């Protein structure tokens, strides 16, 4: 381990990270593994968390480039986590893809009201998930690079 740094600026901004970090938040170990493997096959770095509380603790150390989030979780569900992230200046710009078996309009609308970027039904199609991941990451890069004058 590196010795503690003294008076050094916080970690470099996300766009210097060569490999995008995607955080998978799901209380199912199986789903975390399966989704993690899909992402790793496409050269993403994967972080996982078992619920919203766990995810927030992990994001204290590293803010992911993108988050995949399910709704139904113990302690803090997907809606609560998304709400907390959108209220936090550090986490506000992390795009969130919500993956859920709750495909009703009411649930979808609630997610979009919170500020979630994408809403996918479960079980998701691998190519559809990846298309959304790539689109959102490309969008983030474009937003960082462009002036909004």
C-alpha cells in the first residue's frame, strides 16, 4: 500500500480513467456476478454493492462512471439510492440505469422524476443493456467536452 499522501489534491477527475468503472448494485449475488461478467467481457471495470447503503459507502472512495441499479433491495432500495445520489454534488452526474421487474408506468415515471437516465425491464437483454451503457458513457464524455453556450 502507498503511504498516506500529505496535502495532495483529491483523486483525478473521472475522465482521466482509461477504463470506465461501472457499479452494479443488486442484492442478488447471482445477478451481480452475471452482470459483472457481461461488463468485464466488454472491458469495463466493475464494482458491486449489495444495496443502497453499501453502494454509498463504496462511492465514498470511488465515484463510478455509470451505475446499474435494481429497485428491490434491503435497507435502502434503488429509488432511495438514486434520490440520495441526485442530491449529492459528487454523485449527481453519475448516469443511472435502473433494471427492474417493476415495468409499470408508475414505477418508470417515479424513476425518471428522480433523474434516472434509463429504465430497463428484468430480465434484461444483454445487448440492450450494453447499448444503454455505451450510449450513456458517450453522452457523459460529450457533455464534459462541450461548452453549453
